[in-house]
C-alpha cells in the first residue's frame, strides 16, 4: 500500500477540492443577498431612465401645444382689433365666426395640455418613488457589504490558500489520472471520489459511498492490489478504500 501513488495523491487533491467547493458555496451564500440587491438596483435604474425619458417627451409635447395655443391667442387678439376696422356687418360677423372657431381650438388645446400635464405629474410621482426605492436599495447594499466584508475577506483568503494547496497537490498526481479526475469533477464538482463502503465481516454487502449502488469484492481486491483508478460502474466516481485515507481527523 505504501508504494501506491495514484489513489493517495488523488485523495489529497479530492479533499482540497471538497473544501474548495464548500467554501465557494459559503462565499456565494454570503454574496447572495448582495447580488439580489444589485439586480434590484439595475432594474430600478432602468425604470427610472424610462420614466425620465417619458417625462422629457411629455414636457416637449406640452411645450409644442403651449406654443400653438399662444399663436392662436395672438391671432384672436389681432382679429379683435380688426373688428374695429370692419366696414360692413357681414365682414364683422365673418370675423366673429373666425374668432369663435379659434377660441374653440384654443379651448381644445387647453384640455389637451391639461391632460398631458396630468400625465407628466403622474410620471414625475412615479420617478420620485423609484428614486426613493433606489436610495433605500443603495443603503441596504452598503449595509450588507459593510456587515459581510470581514467574512468575505476571510473566505476569499481561505479560498486563495486552498488554491495554492491544490496546485501543489496536483503536481503529485500522475498526468493521466489527473485528466480522468478532472473529467469526473466536471460532472460532480467537489465530489469526484467515493469510498467503498463495506464491513470486513460481511463482504456480501459492498456499496459505493457516492451513489449507494452495489459493488463487489473484486472492487476491494483490485483497489488493494493495483495502483490504478477504479470507478463505480453506476455513478462513475473514482473509488477509494476507507483505509487509504490519511490517519488524521478530517478538517472541517
Ligand atoms: Zn457510485
């Protein structure tokens, strides 16, 4: 057993990968709230931009109608002046009809402007509400970042340390075994290996510790006799015997 290198070197790598996976999950859990708040901020900023753009368009439409209304009002004033210069009753009445028509137009435009101003007010209220929500979200993000900054720093430094250990551990694994191991890692991140579970007194029941499917005595014998990779036929994980584990308590 002492001469074997394949499984023991893979086990060392596997234990580091298991920790890496675990600590990456912990970091992701700490960051999860912040990611959710950041997504909310992105969403709020997008709706604020839409509201502001709609507000600018409404303002422009109001200005156009306002200008139109003023031009017509000036026209009415001019026509009123020309009433005094009317030479006949017919001409006088004709101008009155024109004034009345133009007044009606002005009144319609006024209604339209009021309608747009109502829309603008609603739009501005919504924009203010979104700005308030953005302020709150930003505060809660700052808060969350401040609270978790120490924990995040600890986890990141631990992960860096594990990456260094991993690079070192990889150097001891034979190249071909490393390729196989990496392939299985893609399928089972941090969980590429599984112990063969059995009791020396009852070799009838031998199972894979990864998928709990049955294995046989040959798996145990070949693992004990050959320095090579043996995989579970059901789940494909690389098998190891509990006795191959280093004799120290596993770090948690
Ligand atoms: Zn299995």
